[in-house]
């Protein structure tokens, strides 16, 4: 049976990608701008927050605005653009990973240390989803501040009512998404401001490659949250969001939804290496459904402080540099700024620590499963974690010795377990993977038919048929027939 491949898209930077995380898009065209995937960098210590937004907006940037609720009026120095490459580097380093091992030939009295060493291969490039935005009425909308930052025109607005916000949008030539107005009221009643971003085409034309850059904002607030509800106004099905979070103490956790570790340290068949993206896409979807579709999945957690050399096991990319961390908003690596009094109300004193704990959370959400904005907390948990999947190459060479024959039997049993694990993780039975298993054996496998995945799948399928209802009915009929014959012969 041909496998239907569910692939999480690789993160590709293009001129059509636009950043955002907790607003919706509004358009001067037909209102069809869609926001599907998002990545966000959160930096939190005390009450200080730095948020960097990157999104996969698709549409014409000439008629675009993105709106994000924020707790305070942002000053010009609180907003800047950053290099989009930092998102790629953080994703590459923290992504779920495939690990390779090699078996030793039991008929040889040595092993190759280089081949026995674990290696990383084909890490998953994931993308996430999220989108948001809003606007208001002329007489009830106030422009609190106005800036040109990089290639963006930025307004900070306040509003008295959601209908006024909608009117303001309409009167300025924008069309509000149909489902947006209903979620505006809680933000307006909470006296939040609205950070409105538009692309300045003249400034954009000055960029070397015409790429739009991520936007970073900083502010002080006792609340540690992401307002995702507005983004659902642009939702075109389920949305994914990956959060890269940095703190001084330890992991972050979601406080108003359950937290769960994604399945990890699982032994899977070798042929998964050919399409690891499809494997992980299926795994994530299966786990998400098992968790009732309202969970924060942990995919990576580690101390990535510059002084800590050991950041992963194994590592699949270059660790974030001190420059990457500072660009992400980790301000404390530059030392204490004694002219900054924004932390005077923090409960904890800034002790000058330069520890950096990196947490990667993966959300998939919709209006039914996530009725509330995401609330977070910083925890003292410094335990390491990574989404890690293991493939093991079989030993090569002559297996005619007794130990070799025993190894081949054990290899077959191990591969049965790998196939069963694959079925559990992806929610797809073994037969779904038959085509991949056959293609793999033709190209790479040693020609020992008994240990080939395709042979094992075929054998398992026949066993299932023997235990199927038809097989059981046939056996039952045979038993009843035998009993009738015995009764006829007077034997029972």
C-alpha cells in the first residue's frame, strides 16, 4: 500500500514570509490573507519580556497590516528588526533529531570505533502556525505613537470598543476577518494597546534581498503570555506554533494548558531515514490527537549558556552563539545595565547570572481546543530533554559463525519491535510502510531475506490474517464439523 505522507514543511525563508505571532492580518484587498505557521522567540526574566515574531504570511505585502495586542505603549527604542537567520539557527539546533548507530559483526574480533559512534542525520525542519490582528473606529481609536522601524511603519493604537476598532479598519481601506471582532473585546476591556505593523514599500526596496525581517519588541509586564485568540480569525484549519524560550532559571511551561513531552528515545526502522520529515509529521499528529488536541509539547530543553559546552546528545547543528542569544533578546549576557530601573518591582534581585536555559514548545491549536490565550511560567526545572529517534545499521560481512547466526535471529526480532514501534508512533499499520521497506532493501540492505523489513512486514501480515475473523470462523467451522463427525461416530 502506498504511504500517504504527511510532511511538516521545512522552514524556508522567502520574500512572501512575514513575521507575527499574536495578531491577525487585515487586508485592503478581499480579506483573504491567511496566516498558517508561526515561530516566536520569548525571553523572560523577572517582569522583563522580549518577544521576536516571525510568520509565514502569504499575500501581497502592499495591502497588508498585522495587529498585535501589547500591555503598554511601546517606545521607539523598544522595537527593532533582527536578522531572520536566527530563527533558522534556533530551529536547526533544537529540532527533533535522527540518531544512527552501527552494530558490530559478532564473527569478527574487533569493531570500528568510528562506526560505533553515534551520528546525527537529517534533522526535521519544522514550521509552526499562528496569526492575529485587529483595528478600530475613528472616534474611539487613538494613535498613541508612530514610528518607522526598518522596513515597517508602526502605529501604537488604543481603542474604546471592538466595533470602533473595526470601523477604523474599514475607514482606512482594510477588511477585517469575519471572526475577528468577537475576540477583540477581552483585549480592549483589559486596556491593552495594539501594535499595528505595515510594510513600507520604499524601505523594503532598499533591502539587499527584498526579504522582510522579524520584528522584536520589549516591555515590562507581570504577565507572561501570548495572545493567540486573535490569530484564529485568520485560521485556515489547525495552526502550529513553535516557541523558542530563553530564561535564566530553567524551562518554561504553559500554565493554562497541559504540558507533555513528545515521544522520544524510540528505536525505529532504518528506512525512516529516507523520509524523516514524514515520520515526524505523522508522529506529532498521532500524539496530538491522543492528547485531545490541547497540549503544549516539549521538543527540546537544555542549558545553552555560553560557558556550558555540552548542549545536546547528539548535536545536529552548531549551537546558538552568544551573538545569536543576544540577538534573540537575552539581554543579561551583556551584563547588568545599572541605568535601567524597569526591574525595580521584580520579586527577585538580579544576581548577574549569565545562565541561559532554552525551551522549545510546539503547539497545534484551533478555536475549539484553545479557547484561551497561552499563559506561561518560568520554572526551576533544568532537566535536559530532546526529541530523539534511533536507527541502527546491521552488522556487515560473513555471519556463518554461531554468534553470527544468533545475531541474525536477534536482528529479526529487533526489527519486528521497530516496526511495531513505528506503527504505534505514527498511527499507521505496518502494511502502510511496505513500499518504503521494499525500496530500502533494494538499495541499501544486505541480502539476508529473513531480516529484511519487507519480509518481516509480509510475515506479520500473514500472521494477522491467520488470526483474523475469517481465519477464526474457518477454524470454528472446522472444530464444529469435527465435533459433529465424532458425535455421529458415537465417540462423544
